[in-house]
C-alpha cells in the first residue's frame, strides 16, 4: 500500500476489500481448490472509466507488443487519453 515518492504525481486510488474467509489457516491446511472456491481471486466492482483517467504512462522498458496491446485495449474500450512514456529510467537531475 506504499508507493515510492517518484510516483506521487499519479495520485492513484487503491481499493482494498477484506472478505470473510472460511479457511482457518492457509499455511496449515492449504487446498488450492478450496481457496479458489471459497476465496475467489477477484471481486467484480462496478466502475466507469470515463473521467477516471487523465493519461496513461507507459513503462520505458515496455516492448512494442505491449504498447500495441495497450493501444488496442484503449480502442476496444473507447478510451481516449494521451499515452506518455514514463521518465522513471531517465538519469536524475544533478
């Protein structure tokens, strides 16, 4: 839940939901099927992306395939915001 200072400009929101569990101890009694059935790995939350994004920052290490996939997803979901390359890998200012 902590971010490095270099990412403070993102001002992102994170949602955490604590769900009740019927599994007493994952370490003591781990059963993958039981975990998937009783503790699903996701939770559907209604969300409208319109107005939630100002821009998308692309990793400086992203491959062209990754960039193409992001552009395709944006087109599929009619997301129209600028894509910027992250400067996280740039040399720091002296």
